[in-house]
C-alpha cells in the first residue's frame, strides 16, 4: 500500500522538518573531508601506515566522491532520488563504523572509499530533492541557500570537531559521528521527503558510466598529485588520460538519445555561465585557503585548534550571508548580488597581498573575514540557477555537475595557486637554504636542528619566502575573482530577481528570450497529474 505525500504550494511544517533532515547529512559529508586533518598523527601512531597510505587515508574520500557524483546524480533521476539517498546513507553509516574500528591502514582506506561512494549518492540527492519539496520560488531559493551554507559549515567545523573528539576520545570517534546522522536519515526521510523519479527514464548505459569514471577519477588524481608532488610523470599521464576520456565521454553523450549527462544543458547560458563563475570562485578560494591555513600554523605558529578558531568567525559570517542572500535576490537580480560578493572577495584577496612576514597575522585574518563571506552569494545562488535552468527530470544530474564543479575547482585551486606559492617560496630560498628546506615544514625542521642565530635566520627566511608566495597567489586569486565578477554581469545579468514578475513561480529560470524552452513538464506544477513512477512524489 502506498500513500502520497502532498506537496503544498508553500512549505508546511513537515516539509521544513524534511529540509532540516536533509541539511544534516550535507553538513556531515563535507565535515568528513576535513575531520581527519588533526587526527593524522594519531592514525600514523596507531596503524603505522606508509607515507602514501597516509595520503590516501585523507584523500580517498573526496577522490571517490568527486568521481562518482555525475553517475549517482543521473542514477537518482532514474531509479528515484530518495531511494538513492537512503541507499547512500546506509552505505555511509556502515562504512563509518568500519573506518572507526579499522585494524590497519588498508581497511581504513577501503572504508573511507566506501564512505566517499555513499557520499556521492547522498549529496546530489539532497539538493535535487529540494526542488521537489519547495514549490514556492522564494522558499526554494532560501532552502538552497541554507543547503549551500551547510556545505561551508561542514568544511569549517571538520577540524574543530575532530580536535574536540581527539581530546575527549580517540581518532575513530570522528568517523562514528556519521552513524547517528545517517540513522536519523534512514528513519525520518521516508516520512518527510517525497520520492521523485524522472518520467520515462531510460536505462543507465554501462559504457557511459565507465567513460565518466575514466575521465573524472584520473583527472582528480592527477590534479591532487600535481599539487602534492609538483610536475611528475605519473600524475601528468593521469591528467592527460582524464582529459582524453573526457573528450570521448562528451562525444558519446552527444550521440545518445538518452545520455548519462545531457550535454545540451551546457547550451543554456544560465547553466554554463553559472558553472563557469562557480569554478573560478572555487579555484581562487581553494588555493588561497590552503596557503592561509598553512600560514596560521607554520608562520604565525598557531596550534591546529587555534587555527580552526581563527577560521570559525569567517565561517559563521559565510553562513549568515548565505542565509540572507536569497531574500536580497528577491529584489535584486542575482548577477548583481553575486558580483557584489565577488567584489568584496577581490578586496579581501588584495588585502592579503599586503601581508608581510610573521607579523601579518592581524591583516591576514582581517582579509579572510572580508573575502570568505564574499563568496557566500555565489555559493547560495549558483545551485538554484544551475538546477533551475535544467529540466526537472534532470535536476539530479544538474546537482551532481554543480557539486563536481565545486570539487574540481577547489582541487585545481590547490594545484595551481599552491604551485605559484611553492615556486615563489623556492625562488626566495634558492641561494640560502639547504635541500631539506625545499618546503616550509622542512625548513622549520632544519632550522630547529641548527645552532642559535643560524637556525633563527633560516626559519625567518623560510617564513618570509612563504609569505611572499602567499601574496603572489593572492594577486592571482584577486584576478580570478574579478574575472568571475565580470563574467557574472555579462552572462547572468538577464536573470530576474526571484521576486520579480518576470518569473513564473514554479517554472525554470531562463536568461534569454531566444533560448527555446525544453520539452518537459515541471513536477512542481503538475505532480497531481502524474501516475506514481512518472515524476509524482510518492512514499512507499
């Protein structure tokens, strides 16, 4: 027997409670990316992994998650987004227990990989289900803004939560926090969140799935390894292979009647323009964020916990701005709101270029408090623009592409801007430093072993050179942020405010009159006319 979940024109208490339940795993999935940062020494002491295994313990979660997002987003559209959400939540919870009690590094790596696979199923489902639950345009925009804020909250809270659990319990406890959250999802979601399957959904083509993985996994691996090791043969080959398979994937999707990822979505100016802007913003922030956290710990000599506390106010500011942004976008065109935020971020990056040596901590923190909330309008509005410009039956795939752009942008930022900072650092240390000082941690270790003034001089030179690298990277980030602002005003200026009469509530956002509407019926305005299994929200 089945009963329908009626979706009111405006969200009622049950829908709002469903939103809360969906936001909890969203926070958790991104918290899981950073929660082990402080636990790494403890894991090394307990499990005795090799250096390569230790890197994979930290990286494999995000690596697998990014690689499977597109496949899982499309799969959810076809078999049911809620069904995939529940399956991913169960897998994540079981894998979390396995990770917490892993007897060795191999088991921990495998468990973290399964957590990433579960996360790739949950993440696009949480966002795409919001488009079904909220029929009112304003409420939907607010819900998506809260979703974006929960992503940032998870990233920021990871090191703090991990540090607190390390002090109170042991490193495995940071894995177990996912168990009660996913248990709540499994219990509450069937009663609070409607199911959605795309009408007349085709079969999932195995070759397209394999090609997508062959494109994304080597590309992400190559970018990560280039960021860690610099130019090397293996990551370069992986990067090139990913690009080649990506080209093959795109060509195949264009020939299929029912593709895994409909490449025609990118013809929409709002869809492609929003993703391009999001990618630039993520590249700028990803690289600078890495250098910023390293400065806090290695140049300003703050403990990991204190570094997390320095970051926390900026994260709170980002959450607040993400929450109020949808309300502003009801009266002001999204392009103007986003461009204003990017201008603020650009100012923050320019402030970073003035940081000098270890005494620059106050200016560094002030700059971060300016630039970090500045990205909030983009994070809050881009997901809605991306999903709103896609047909409802492809919202899961659009959500996956949105998250993939964020993940790839961050990885590229770490690789590109991190390389810029490293190059400037090595240039500054080329004539005075021993081989051990090719990195800042190496230089500080070497300085600690040197007598008196010589050690102090090496440490000062290393910290000064690293700061120089940070300021050059900040110049690049400022240029990327300014470029993103210009693109926003160029490509997205015709998108009306969400409260404007130009928007027909429940319809997709469109920027250009000359773009023909796609042949589809929006579930938000016609769920009552469909039979179960054809796009109608139903609960078993």
